């Protein structure tokens, strides 16, 4: 209601001023304001998909290099020279890394070094931020990094029969990679066979414009001390896609790495380490029914079973010249359905079902 009565001087149609009396009160019509609403989702999970043919920085990147080009994720290097992800401020201990459903990170402190995971065989990378499904296994409080090589419910497009990639940077780094593929049509579906390998040789990384102990920066003034990497990998994958939607896949890949760990210039007593040998073999069997009509709506059942084993050797030196080894450590890790009696064996299997009412 208008708060009080009043008089106003108005001009009529003839141009003369007229004193108009307004009522003591009157009602204003309602005003409706409509604004767009931002899209919201239950649970707050965000997903990003990257196809490995889309990055333009370099061919056959490592997982570290691919994630550095993706939004919403940060990659940091720790004092051991390992690249670790960070999502929404959470640490790498709460992020699962999967290859065709097989986890590469298990337990509280079994983390994965992203810098040595090759993507020569990968088709896509899925990044899930925040709380995801419990079907992805443990340590997924912050998110999931899922790498798909041969698994998936959709029919894959036949890749080129042969590909060759090469790159050379200004510091002398060399990247070579190649793959062959064959698509076979059968009476009941499609067979897709792929194989290939990659080679990466990096003599070192350029020194940034920072101050520090020259003995910990470089020996020749151009490249960072002990930052060289030599990486070799190979893979084989077989996938069958049925005409009715069912599918199964087998993937096996392995790599061997020799690399150094650049000393931390901010430390008075930094680690003087080298990894003369790091190896890993990942084998996965996966399959699914495809999208089917069920009593609860459309559903899909998937399962993955795999084995992951590797070894490493660390050398510690007494001086930045990296000439005299004073300590050495070796280790092995195995994850998979191995014979009983072996310590630390863990069978990894994952099933998924999606329902829509």
C-alpha cells in the first residue's frame, strides 16, 4: 500500500496544469522476476574426458604430461622425484589411478608416480573430481583417474593400420612411438587387435631463472643436474565387441625406466638419488554385458580382473657428482590373484551396474 495520500501537479492533454487528487491508498500489481539457474548435480562430482589424440603438446605423452593439460587437476613433484596429482586440495593418497579397471594405487601409501606411466596404448582418460562411486575401490575420497585402453561399452572406431610419432625438443630430448592395429569383422561382432611401443630420451630439463647452489643446479650450466630420463614401453591389446552389446578385452603393457632425481636446492642436505632401473607390467582382463533392459531400467554389468607387478632400484650418492654409490635399495611389488602364501597379495575386481527408473 502507498504510505500516504498526496497531491501532484500534472499536465493534462490541453497543456494546462491541473491539480489531481490521488486516493489515500492503492494496491500495486505484483512484479515477477525470472532469472536463470545454474546447473547443479547431486553429490557435486565433476567429470572431464580427454581423448589421447587431442593433446597437441607432444606425441604419446606420459600420464603426468596429459594431466598437466587437463583442467581442475594439479600435478606436483615430491622430493623423491615422483609426480603426484591433487584434486580439490586433497592429497594423492585419496586419488585412485586405474588402467582398464585395474588399480595402480592401493593402500594408504601405495602411490603411483605419474611421470613414468606411459599412455602409448591409451584411448581416453576420465577424471572424476570429488566423491565417486564405491565401485572404483578404496582411496577415492578426492577423485579417480581412469585410463581406458580396450575397455568400454561402445563400439570402437577402427584406428589407422599403422601410426608413427616423433618429436625433438630444444634440449635434445627425443620421443619415438608407433602402433599397428587390425580390425576384423566376424559373424557375431568385431575383433580389434593393437600393439606398439614407445621410446623417450630426455637428457635433462632447462634451468629456471632462480638462484641456488651451482653444484646442485647443473654441471654444465645448461640442464638441471640429474634430471635425465630414458623410458621404454610396449603394449598389446585385444578387444571383442559383440553385435548384441556384450564385450571383452585383454590388455598387457610394460615399461622400463632409468632416471635421476634433481636435488632440491632449498635443502641443506638434499637427496642425491638415481633410479637406475624401474620396471612395471600391467595386465587386465575386462568384460561387460552392454546396455540391457532390466526390471529397474537400462543396466550394464562390467568386471575387471588384473595383475600389476614391478620392481625398482634406488642408488644414493655421496656428492652431486653422482660418481660414488654409498647406499642401494631394491624392492618389488605385486598386486593380483597370486598363489597363497605370498605376502601383500590383493585380488582386484570391479563390477558396475547402472540403473534408471
